[in-house]
């Protein structure tokens, strides 16, 4: 099975711009989660989508949003970029059901640099 | 309070020796899951091992084992027979609630392991 894919792998944006990141989960996985990783804050949960519905949301401002499509692919959007949004954005997919461990499988990440 | 605490920011280990990475957690949920991930310098997070709160036996996956002490809220990772390829950051993570509550993971700060030949 193909793993989780994320595009693009690298992005450079300017303050005030917006950006859209894409994630394709492992085939059959219906849960997609997004995480932000920075040296200062570590790994922080952004949100999770399951069957096109946001199931969990982390403590991030409304500039961070996401969605999931019927084929389970997910996108996250960051509007009005700030310098502090520079980070590695990781997407993870998981099965989700009774008796499942629910381990998440991560993609390679998108490294976003805001200048 | 920190939900996941990894007190060892970095450690060296000799090749072929075992190493224990510490992780303590804090939750009031009865149902939760504990995970360990490895992050090499390439950046990708690799799932290593899982322990459920109701599991009575410690989890093992190849050279990885989890020393689960529920009363102490501790979930230490043991890597046996270290290899050079084990050099990486290691993260402990927790999912609170059952699978139905969703897949939000809370991560610790990580431990950097460097295996010496």
C-alpha cells in the first residue's frame, strides 16, 4: 500500500499570503489529522477529519482551516500568514473503528517558510 | 500541567546495547492509548509501538518494547540491541478517550538518541 503523501514538500510564502497544503491518506483510511511542528512549540495538533467532518480541533486561530473530500483526501489552509507559521506541517491518516489501535501513519510533511 | 513528559532531551547509546527512553503521562480518562514514534532527520514520523490503557501485558514490536506502569503513569520505551539506524528523535504520544473520541494525539517534547559505533 502506498503511504501518506503530502504536497508540496516545500513552500516559501510571504507574510499576509495564504497557503493550501494537501494530504492523501493511505487507501482505506478515513481519518486524517494535521499537526504543526516547530522547534519552540514541538508537535501540536491542528485538527482531525473523519468522513468529511471535523471531529477534533486543536487550539489554533481561525486562520487555520481544513476540509476533507469524499475520497478522504484532505487540505489545510492558512490565511494571512505570519512569520510564526513557519513550520513543518505533518498529515497523518488512521483507520478508526472498534478494536482498532488507531495508530496514525504520517506523511513526509510540508515545510512552510514564511518570510 | 504537561500531559506528556519526556525528561531526557538527549542521550548517547553504544551500538548493540539497550536503551530506555522515559515517558510519563497525565490523564483522568480511564481509556487512552499510548504511542511511540521515531523521527529521523528526514522528518517523517514512524510509528513504533502502541499500548492501550486496558492492556494487561506490555507491548512488544520486534526490538521495541514498552514498559507500561499504569499506577505510575509511565510508558517507557526500551530499544534492545541498538543499531546505527536508531539514531533519531523519539516521541511519546497519548490519545485520550476511546477510538470513537477521535485521533487527537498529544506529544511529548521528544528525546534525541545518538547511537555510537
